[in-house]
């Protein structure tokens, strides 16, 4: 179809208006802007697209969020082209952009090796040097299927069959390589320069374990080599902080194939685990929570009534007892509802704040299990608040204050709040969801909290506030949550007697501050790199002797620390002091107490921090105030 050359008006960045012939390409309009794509009336498109109507355009620069997405998507195609050049027998499947990078899945008879990745990177650089034009084609469905069948790319033909009939089919070509894709992409391969392949993993076709296993090559790309180097340095630091590696090195936890997804906490790990719970319990006394204990398994009738059988069945473990079907609880809320229902309540009783650290079990596919951050067996600092509608803002405010206090204690300096709204699969009508979402938004605003909307990510029974913390590497983790629920009280007919003497509907707030204790511990390990704050460290001081002659004094110092409530360990081995210090540093003990002949003669100790900082010799009594300051959550480091 020919494009009329009649003039159209284009609004450029800064508000400048220009009249150009219809059919003028974005590349011509943005000449010299260093753009790799453009927005036309807010939609990101290729620079080769012709402009046919009056519109507003703006350049997409490589370093912008949209630019990085275009770069990474184009880098996935670049990688696939390199793979096909080196391994022509390989079939290609899908190659999307993911957070901080991209991947492409391949059908290959043998496993890609690190040496293969090096070769693929070399070939990618050759294709960049060739500066191949990247062009878009719109084709018929039949022509696209025929093309990929003739190429032996059967997965691509299957993908085309799954595209809705009313959607067009577009291809992208660069040199000899052609791929099925919506785009947009960079104008030419020469615009991609800073990339790195980061690993290989197995992946089921379409994410279904019933399908065949493919190989997924991961990579990343940035606008500049400097940004890429910075990112790769962060990846290396992330490997050093990986909680699975540190958990083994620090003897905190382990897993066994006979209990997949269910961690074993060793003595030191169990200490930290229990201390996290003890810390939250101390807060409960101040914030007015009452701890309860509820059953582990329930007749499936409960899960039908709560809506979990309809909306969450695939995540529940089931068993049969004496001919009755039971479900192992994946969350505490239905049990707390039964507890609330055990007697009548007056408005004077409310709010009721029930807290529970019970074990929970959720069926997670084996392919998504990941250390402590994705498990099947866990506990939460879970609580449910039963209140009146008038209580909502005050109660949400109390939870927000608790969240602030807790995350300050763990040195999470950056926190984000998301208001997650109704998901596609949900209970209740739109009017109820409108009321719940408006109430949460009002509670956030009323408590002075800035938030953003996370559309469609609410729980199936109500909207929620998701609290995201950023760790030391600025990675986001969703931890705490506050969920407002008008629906379960309706389904379970929860009421209270109002001041007027009539029955009124109870409101329910679901909340967790740490969330899963297991997951939070994994996040915390990576955040602090295993250097736990002194109040949480299993061993707070380790006493190191220089020779055997200091043993008696070292034992005396050890006893002084223990009597003061300091978790102390002795290292009296006949080893060189440097070896003992390095070992204590590896174990990330907050303080090493070095004792030699000088310390014995002067009745002092010589503390040394785990990062090598030295403190002048002083008596145990003089050292204690420093320890005391760090023995409280959030205390000075």
C-alpha cells in the first residue's frame, strides 16, 4: 500500500512542531539524536517506521529504561544469530528481556560449555563489527509458518500457532538471520557494543515440566562498557554474598534431597532464626499483639469455604485421614478466622491482633526452589487484625510504624511501598474491591507514605501494600505485606456487636513484617554479606590466645563475658595467631579478643574487629559499654 506524501505535523522534543511529508521515517526526524528507537504518541517503535499521521515523537536513548530494553532484546537476537552460525543444527525458541539482562532458549543435543559461551561472544562481536541493518517485515501467518518450517525451526512455527488470529505477524532480519518478533529493535547490529553472556541453565519448553528440556543462555547488555563493568562487578559481589554459599561456610543451614525445599537449620542458624522470632515477639508486646497457636492441617471444607481450593489449590499439600480429605495449611488466615469465630465479639473487644509463628507448607515446583528464598516449609511472623472499618487507617499506620522500626534495625536504608490492586483471578465484586483499594490508599496517604500503584498484583481476596527493601547491592526484595480483606469476613460471616447493639461486619487485615523467616534470613545474609549485627551474631566475641601460657587468663575473660550475657568462644589451639585471626574473620565473628603476655600482665584485652580494625588494649569492663551499645537491634555498629 502506498503512503500519501501529504504533509503531516510532528511535535518534536521540547515542543517544536515540524511539517513533513507523510512517510518520513523516524530516523530522518531524529537525525543526530543518538536514538536507538523512538516513542510515537507514547508507543516505542523502530527508527525505520514511517510517520503517517500527526503525532508527538521523542527519542529513546540507549541508557534510558526503554532504551536498555531495546538493547537487551536486540542482544538476544544477536546471541541467537551467533549461536546459529556456530551451531547450525540448533533450534531457537524464545529470547525475552528480563530484569538486568536477557536470555534465549535453544534446543541443542549437547550441553553448552563455558568455552562455547566464549566462542559465542566472539561471534557476537564479529556481527556487531559487520553492522548489519535490522529490518522489520510484516507477513501473513501462512508465509511465516512455511518460512520457519523450511528453516527447520519447528518451535517458531508452534509459537505462531499460539498467536491470536487477530494479531499480525512480524519478522526481523539481520544479515542471514531471521526471527519472529514484535520488536522494536536497534537500527543495526553496530549499535550494540557492551554485552556479556553470564551463564547457562536448563529450562522446560514453555515453562512446563511435561515438555522437553531446553538450554537457556543468559546475558546482559548496557549502553556503555563502564556500566557493563559496574554491573559485572555487582554480579561478582552477589556471588560472594550468595546466602547458599555463606550458609554452608558459616555452618548455618543445609538441605537434603529426602526433604526437598525444606531447610535444616544447624545450631548457629537456628540461633539466628530464633533470635529473629524473639525480636518480633518483643515488638508484639509494645504493639499490642496476642500470640496464638493453631492447627497444622484442616479438613478441605475449610479451604473450599475460604476460596483457596478455587484460587490456590495447586500450592497446597493434601492428605487423607480416616476417609476425610485434609490440606496442610499454606497460610494462617483461615485458622485465625475459626479462632475469632469461637465466641461473640463486641466493638469494645476490637481490634484483636492475633500473631502466629506456625509452620506453613506450600507446594513449589522443584524447578523454582532456591535456597532459603523459595522453600516448601517455612514460618512467617504472621498476624491478622480483626477490626471495624473505622480502625483501618490507625491499624495500617501501626503496621507501617512497625515496618519502619524493623527495617531500620536491619540497616535497610531504602524502602518502597507498592499498592497492589485487584488481580484478574479474584473473589468478590468490583464494588467491594473499590472500597478496599480506596481504604488502603487513604491509609497510606493518611500516614504520610508515598506509594506507587502495582496494578493487578493483589491477593485473590483483597488489595495489599507490598513493602520492598533494597539490599546493599540495590537489589529489590518484597518482604513485608499489609492486606485489607472485606471478603473472607463475608464468606465466614464474621461479625461484632456495634455500639448500637446490632451485628456489623468485621474487617480483616493480614500482615507480615519479616514475611517468611526463611526468606528474610536469606535476604539478610546477602544484605550484610554474613556480617550479622552483633545482637544477632551467634558468636559475638572469640578469644584468641598467642601461646598456651595465656590459657588461664583467657578462661577468666571468657567467664566474664558469659556472665555479662555476651556469646563468647575460646580458641586455645596451638596454632599461629595469624591463622586463628583469619579463621575468625572467615567465620565473620564481630570481635576477636587477642590475649598475649602483655594482656595477661596488665589485665586487659586487645579487641580486633572482623574487618581488621584494631582497638587499643583495655579492660573487659571498659570494653563492655561498646558491646552493650551494639547488643540492641539497630544499635551503633
